[in-house]
C-alpha cells in the first residue's frame, strides 16, 4: 500500500497546497517515501465546513450504525497489518513489538467505544414525570439526555502514532459521541497518519456515514491555529507539550464564541517511596529503572520524580538505580526536537547547586542514555525548576527526612496525571497522610507498581489538575472520555412524537 502524501477532505484525497513536509526515519535520518505538503488555509476551511455540514446527519445516525462504524474502523486498521506497523517503526524508531501493541490498543478502544454506544448509558437519560396537582406549583414533565457538541478538532500526538493520533482515543470518543472529526496529523509521522486515515475513510464508506464525518489535514502550528479558531469547530482534543497545549487553549478562548480545548500537557508523575518499601531496594530500583527508560522515557506517565527516605536503605535504592541505568543502552528519540528538549532539561537540573548526578547519561540529536540526579527536600523546595517535566529517560530522586516534611512539599507541587505510593502494611499510617495530598494533585493514584501503561477501561482516568491537563474534570482515556464531546439538554413538556428518539 503506497503512501502518497495526500490530505483527506470530504472523502476525497488531494495534495496539500502548503509548504513541503518530510517523513524522516529518526534512527537513520533518511527521508521516507511520500511527497507530503501542509494543508493550505482553504483546505482547512473546506474540511471544517464539511464537518459542520455532516454534523446534523451524523448526529441522527442510529446508535447501532454508529457502533458498526467504529468497529469497521478497527477492522480496517487491523487489515493494514505489517504495512502499518513497519511504517510506525520507520517514522518513530519505536520497537516493532510496541508498534504492534499500540495497534492492538487502538483497535480495542474503538471496539470498546462501539460497545459504549450500543449500551446507551453514556446518554445519561433522566425523567422527572409531571406532577400537575403538586402544590403550591405543578411540576412539568422533564426529560434529559446528552447530545453531541458538533465538529471536533483532534491533534495527533508525537509519542503515540496510533493510540493518541488519527484514530486514537480522542477521535474514537468524539465519533462515538456523534461528532464529526477533523484531525491534524502529527508532522513526525505523516505516513502512518495517511494509512490510518484511509482506514477510517473506507469504514465510513462501508457503513454509510455522511460525507465530511472525517477529514485529515497535514501541517504545523499555523494549520493547528487555523483549525482551532474556525467557528465551526466546537471542541478540541490535544496531547502534547505544555507550550503547544496552552497556545491552543488561548486560541480557543480568544474566539468570538470560546470553545473547550481538552489538552493533556505535562506531568512528572511523582512516586513516593515509604520506608517499608525499601526492604529490598535492589528489586524496587530495577522496577523503577525499567519504567523510567521504557521506549526512551517518552511516555506522558514517565516516573520522572521519586521521593525516597534519607538513610542507608534510601542510599541503597539510589545506588542500585544508578547501577541499573548505567547498563541501559542508548535509545533513539522520536524526533531531534524532543531530544534537544530532553538535553536542555537535564542540563538545567545539573546546573542547580545541591543537585548530584548519579547516572550521567548523554542526549544527542538522535539518541539518549538515562540520566539520574538526586537532591534533598530543601533544594527541591527552593528551586522550582526542578519540578519541571523532562520528557525522556531522565529522573530526579528527592531525599526526604520525615513524612511530615514530605507532605508539606507534596502540597506545593503542580497537577499531575499520576501519583504513586510504594509501601507495606507498616506504612499505612504514613500513607493516610500522603494519599489525600496526592489525590488533590493527580488524576490517577497508584499503590505499588509504576505509572507507565494506561489501561483503556471504564474506571480509568488519564487526566488531572493543571498543568497535567487544561480540564481536570475530564479524561482522555477510558469510556468517560466520551463526556468531553457531549452536552446535556433538558426537554420540558414536549409531545412524545417530538422528543428525541432516545427519550421516547
């Protein structure tokens, strides 16, 4: 299956009219097949107009047919087979197993949302029957359901070319809600994006979806800004950097009619190690190192900040972690820009007085080896920059002398996607002081384990207080993600035949 470099709008492929883009293998620096160009302003406008025109018809599509559409997308992605996974590896340098696993996750979440649509509970239907004889005033008949917000713009993520990209969780949940989608493909993997967009388009044709239900554009920040400010877009899903997310949030709020931008941005995912967990510091260190360097640490749930008690057991954990990381080979980063940002973040850590380097990694334009630094609670409290995210295989260990002092510092950290506590039964009293603080700071709280790996399930939250996300009441993973693209409507005293079908 050839990659052409085209843009998909209203079911039709056409070349972009803007500047050229190049798909590059980050491991070799070699250009990959496909003559890509950014989508021009007129193409952004046409895609948004097509989505707006499709919105009423798509909203009216019966739930069973919409569920079949989602399942057809999953089937079409599965049918791409090795062609897709090989292109993922070529454009990202991610391992073959990771590419295959992410494809499985992508199709599984599409099928999960198909089951959500069929079930219908996401509509949140309510009915207060009329009480005409109630005193002092009668009560009208009230019925409530949730309706789609309208066209949604989705931004592909750099580190998940499938699961958080063209047909990833944002697209799946928006389509499940009944919203047409316009995707801006990530410039780092345009070929993968084209292959998946083709799968979505074939599924739309197979299941009789309206034209304009799905479009895909290529481009950078300028195309993204144009997409967000188009008045026909009603909501935005974004996973990426803090700077990029905030720029889109600002653009969404600057509009004549502001819209929500659901941006997942930055998180250091603090891990608290309580004394009882250090009974076997070597084993804990192996687990930590494995999580830190997984796929070169390029996960939004990377455990970049670990709080460890002072004392001999804590020293043993730090030493064992450094030894584990020293054996980790260099790994290719997703893009040179990501590698550069990682190198700058590590350098900023190392420039702080009171920070000690215990595993001295190196970051080049292509690869990174792990870095681990350590400091004490006083330095961490004083130097606010130490709490900034360093996206890559880099970790900061902060030594704390007492749980009381630790709780005080935890209360001052920013919002996070995850927070983890390691301990045993003997640590439960300490945990009861730590957990409420972490609960106030994170969308997912773990006991034991490590935060890399996000289960796509009904009880999952992949979100959190700012700056982890721009909307802490929401999640981008799990069935609750559909709520971002719905709004409640109450119907008062409508005749039965005029009510939405779901409320009759």
